[in-house]
C-alpha cells in the first residue's frame, strides 16, 4: 500500500515562503511523475507543478511560474515544493500525487497553506 504524506503547510504573510514536502512510503518509490495540486475553498482542484522521476521534465502552472520550484530526492523518496513570493490567491489545500504510466493512482491527504494579506 503506497502512502503519500504532505507536510510544511502553514500560515504565512504575503510575500513569504513555505517549503512543502511529500514523503512516499509503503512501496517501491517508482513513478512517471509526481506533483502537486491545490484546491481553494469553492474552487476546482488546480494543477500546480509536476516533476518526472527520471530526466528533467518539469511543468508549472502559469500562476506559479518563477515563484514556485518543484524538486525531488529519489534517495529519500521525497518531492518538494518551494513556494516564494506567496500571494493570497495561493491559499488552499495542497495535495501531493503520484502518477504512473496508467495515470494518477495515489494522493496525499493534503496540507493547508494560508497566505494572509
């Protein structure tokens, strides 16, 4: 049973930074991509960033480009999301996910990010 656990969320002021972590456990750390979605109250879930396990493929939503950085540590089975210059519209529940060749198969429980004006 694969488990994804996020951490690092919290309350931060506008312009501040947070670093989210996602730890994969319970199975072989193998995926096509891993990434982050977020969901704000009353809004649909939005893809934020993704990273391939091998190679250099990385993708960001336009809304977070040049502010967020996704990275991974394959040796520690972890994926990270460094978030800088945070804005109120970045507020939401951030979910980590794992995607294999057949699609997204596991999600974390989410970590709350709140950016106060």
